[in-house]
């Protein structure tokens, strides 16, 4: 059973082992999007409405970034945007131009974000597809950490609206009754 809370375990389970660039990019993009959606669900009081919003990947990135206090300028955000750009190349063309260049751009931005894991020896050993796989992994722990921080913040915060007092509940009931009466008059 895969632990969806563990981004590395989820990555290892879902990332293809075959050398199909388009499949690697698509799966990597979906793994990042899954993490973005988790952050959005954590950061909103009514996450059930997110699906109806039909947010694009790009919109999800910027919403999640708006939730991040200390990490809104993290070097992981450009990696996430490059993942989306690369995926869009495959989504909109059977034979996307400049794929190698876009993969190199993604790897370069990921290396800038996490230089310690991108040693020259490792990149030489992994080759281009291994470097691509590694670059697609970079945003996942970052988004998991963002989700954990956001979760702690949300738990510590008070709800936006809770009619806890009897007076507030009575006002809501009266307002509802007045609205119903006004609507009945309109329909008569």
C-alpha cells in the first residue's frame, strides 16, 4: 500500500522505469499536481468546491504559492513551472520541438534549487533521462513540507465563520425567515 503522505514513496511507486520521455514527463507532472492539490485542500475551509473551480495546473501553482508565507520565493516554484511547461510541450504536439533543450532547462533549474543532489558524477551516471527523473522529484518534498506547515497554521487558526452564540444562531434563523418571506411575496 502506498503512503500518499510520503512523496518519495509515491514517486517510486508511480514513476515509470521505461525510457519513455513523454510518460516520464506526464507522470512527473501528475505527481507534482497531486501535491499541489493536497496543499489547496489543506488551505481551504471547503475543499469540496475546488473540483468545481476547474483550476489549471498553472492556477494551482499560484494559489499554492499565495498560501506560502516563508517559502513564496523558494527556488522550487520555478522548477514546478518548468515541469508544467515541459508537460505542455507534450500535451500540445505529437513531436514537440526543443524537448532536449526544455529538459535541460528543467534540470538546470532543479539543480539550482537542490545543488547538493545534482553532482556532476551523479548526472553523468544517471544520463539525461535519469537527470529528468531526478528533476521531477525535486518539488515533491518541498510541496509536502508546505502542506505540513499550512496544516499546522490552519489548525492553529480560528474558523472564518462559526455562529457559536445562541444570539448569532437566532439572527441567522431570523434572516433566513425574512428572506424566505420576501421571496414568497415576490412569487405571489
